[in-house]
């Protein structure tokens, strides 16, 4: 009897969903930013490739473990009730083993092809995300600032893989991503606050329904993000092309947060989310363009 190809495709899709592909893409983009800034580009490409594979597997493992831990809660939320575990597509024990294997494989690859520091940072990210941030979502609205810590480590993994240490620039990237996450995730929490309440999550818009603190924290983070994101130019991590680009998109992000602060609408929260998703890839583009221009000028001068 032949296997149903549609069933096989659905199962494969379920495993992909367990890795939280949207977050995974963000992790890979930010890890690339760290690698590129530490290394003045993406070469050596072999190391860059293995850095992406190791970081991606670790992030996917963290996502699968998150699915496992929140499997019962997900049944109560409209946007998560069809995830692989609540839907019964994948069993809890299989999801748990899948997550552990991905996390260990990712750290192992980073250890073998990069260095122990990069591997340690990847494991720390998995543990903080799965064992600290995930359960804390049921305890306190502080889950978002605390969850921003493992969320800000991926560029440090890229930096460590390229440089073997965490220089000041790695910490600048950490704080850029730490700040960026606040408007990004507060916008999501505002958009789905009723769903989070049904799931028993103590997100800030749930415990403080008037939204004042949510808007205030998002706006404050967007304001501080601008000078922090410009700091790489002043410590000679990047040039003025990056500075101009980072300033423009930082002001764009801030403007979206101001509109949301003034209106308090779900529509403007969605706009903040959309801008935030575009912000990080654009930051990477400016880093790459800046590096390319610098190398071209250096070549012409020689």
C-alpha cells in the first residue's frame, strides 16, 4: 500500500511549523548582521554557512520546545489551536525529542565548525527561551523584557562565530535587538490581547487593558533605539552609509510608534509590526552596502 503524499506533506509542514519559521528567519537575519559586522563581510563563506545552519537548528529546537510546553494553552487560543500539537498532527513526546535533537545538533555544529563560545550562546538562548521566558508568560508581564534577552543573543552568536570573542560591537548589536523587540512584541500582544487572555498569558495589554504602559514602553524603546543603532558608526564598526540608512529607518519606526501611541488602535499596532519586520532586513542591507562601498573605495585607493 502506497503512502498518501498529501499526508506526508502535511506532516512535513507540521515539523516546519514546530520550528517557528517566522522567528527563525529573524534569528538568521540578526545572526548574519553580527557575523558581517564582526568580519567586515560574509567571508569566509564556509564558516558563514555553518554558522547559519547551527544557529538555525538551535532556534528551531527552541521553537519546538516552546510548542511542547504550551501545547495545552494553545488549545484555548484561536490563533494557536490548529498548531501541530493541539491539532494532534504531532505527538507531544515526538515534538519534545525533535526540539532537543535540533538544539543539540545546532550547538554541536557551532562547536565543531565555529567555536565553543558560539555554541554556548546558542544553548543559552534555547534554555532562556524555553525554560525562563515561556513559563514566565503565565506569571508576569515582565515576560516580554525578559524574553527580549534570548531574543537579542543571535547577533552575538554570529559575532562570536566570526571573531571568537564578544567585543563591544557585539553588545551594541545585543542592545539594538533588545530594544527593537519591545515595540515588535507589544504590537503583537495588543493585536491578540483577547486571545492571550483566553490562554491565561499575563501579557502587558492583558494585565493593563488601557494600553498606556504598552504604548509608553514601545515609544520609549523606539526613541532609545535610534542612538543605539547609530553607535556602530562612532566605534568604527560601520561607515556613514550605514549611519544614514539606520537613521532613516529608525525615524520611520519611531513615527509608526508615535502614531500608535496617539491612536491606540489595532490598525496602527499592525503598522508598527509591519515596520518592525522590515526594519531588521533593511539594517542588514545597509550594513552590506556600507561594507561593499568601503571595500570598493579601498580597492580603488590601492
